[in-house]
C-alpha cells in the first residue's frame, strides 16, 4: 500500500488519520487482539471538527480506542461502502494489520448528520 507523503507527515506514534478519502491509517503497535471484535461508534465535535471514535471491543477490560477527524468526502465514501477500513502501520509505514468496521444504517445517519450531509 502506498501512503501519500502528506499523510506520512501527519502520522506519529499513537495517531490515526484518514487517508485518500476512503480509509484510516493508525501508527501504533497496539493492535486489536481480535480482528473480528464488535465495534461501538461515537461521534464528537471538537473545535468545529468532527471526531469519529471506533471502540474495538477486543478485550472487555481494555477496549481499543481509535480516534480520527473526518470530513465530508470521507463520509460520502464510507456511506457508499458501508465500512471503514483501518490500517495499522509501524514507524516504517509497514502494514501490521487491517481492521474492518462495518457500518449499520443508524451509524451512518448519525455520522452524516454530524458532518452536515443529512440522511
């Protein structure tokens, strides 16, 4: 997978960013213990931006939190595919794993409303 240079500049340990309007890249060694774990989705506003949080319930005592800012183009793309692909990379940008978040209709309508796209 080719990560654009501008995205590489944004990434640092523990940070997740959207890339290419269609997926999320996280630089972390903290990978899900179960790549089929259920996921909760939360949407927050932060200084005028929309923050999407995926709570991967791979460990009931210690779920994995993935947070990143989203924009309208990203939301339009995930609305079509009804999923979010999260790629985990190391400091050398080597892919360590890929997690797919399947989006329910309710999740999409909340995300679309928060970003200003309506249903």
